[in-house]
C-alpha cells in the first residue's frame, strides 16, 4: 500500500524565504510574497493562490513556500497571494473574493518595478486556491450587477489547477470532500443565486486555457471533480487538459520532489514558454 504525503511531511521541511512582502490592504492577511529569481529580468511570473478550504485557520500563503522556492530556482517569479478566509473578520462574501482580486490586480501595478513580464504570466492554484485562480481568470465574465464586477480585471490567459474545487454547488453537495459542505455557505453568502458570481460553472466559458492536475488517490478533493470540470468547460468551448497522476494524493501536488510536482513544473514552464 502506498503511503501518501501528509501535511507535516511537507511543512517540516526547511523553509526558504521570499524576496519581498507587499501589503495591498491594512489587514495582516492582505499580503503578497514575491519570490524573484536572481539576475536581470524581465522574469516570467506565476500568480499563485493557496488552498486550505477557504479558511485561514487551515492554511495561508506560506503553505506554498516550498513550491514557490522551487519555481524561483527554475527562473520563474512567484506572486504568492494571501486573502482573508471565511473564518476571519471581513472574509467570506464578498471579502475573500475582493481580497484575491485586489492582490491579483496589484501585480499589474507593481510588475515593472520588480522586472516581471506580464506577457508571460499564468495563475496556479491548489485546492480551494484552484477555485480562486479560476475565478480570477473569470472576472471578465462576472455579471455586471454583481458587487464583485470589475470592468478592467487583470487578464489571465492560462490557469493551472492542482486538485481544485471549481464547482461550489457540487462541493456543497459532496460530503466526501475534505473541506466539508458547510464552508460553502460561509463563502458564498446567504443571498439569491449565490453561485452566479462565485462558482466557476455559471461563468463558463472562461475563454482561458485550463490545465488540471489531479492525484488519482486524492482523499481531500475527489478525483471526479476534475473530470466533471473538464467535461463542463469543454462543453462550453474552453480548452481544458486533465493530467492524472497515479499513486498521488493531495499534498504531493505542491510538494517538490514528488512526481505530481515534477509534472506540474513541466506544465507551468511550457505554459510560460520557458525552456525546462
């Protein structure tokens, strides 16, 4: 029987540090860590979104430190964003979404100053962060009447989703997912049509390339969720690829040295047009 990685297997590893931390608001969670490769740019950049079931008490941006450090070693800058989870003052709807949007848009404002190349930029999200990364790429599709609507969001051309949860209605109806079901009501709010501007299926087609990486034995995000999203998004006209990694759970997807992360890095570098 295969022993899958646990969170302590990852978080007990030596931790490198980012090159800068940028505030985009007054709350301590409204922060972005920039991981910038050495040498002259402009550098390709990954807009990275952490998971943790949309709950800060489970995870914050530092869960992505090992993945971010590995990408930095490969010549890729990482814009690793944080946001207030549903378990924090100001989180939930609309705060969690507004935070993610503000952190993403700050990249456009600061890119030149940090020598980052926005023509070579993609979003990468893990778990609940996979949902938020897709949502950031879908902002141009938000209903005009939504409080989250923005006429000029940061354009994102490609999203890499690692064990993501795109369909919030499906998560709310799936007690076998590791985040549970109650968190979704906290995330989307008690209002008419709560999924219209928060969940990905109502926003399809995104008009954005989507690369899904899923562990076949993921016990936190059921594998069928990747299959279902690929089916729905392709039916709407989007370009979506699913890469299934055997003998892989949820932690391996962001753990350098794992087969899943090695495959993910290859996909990220290809999407950025960077030679491996």
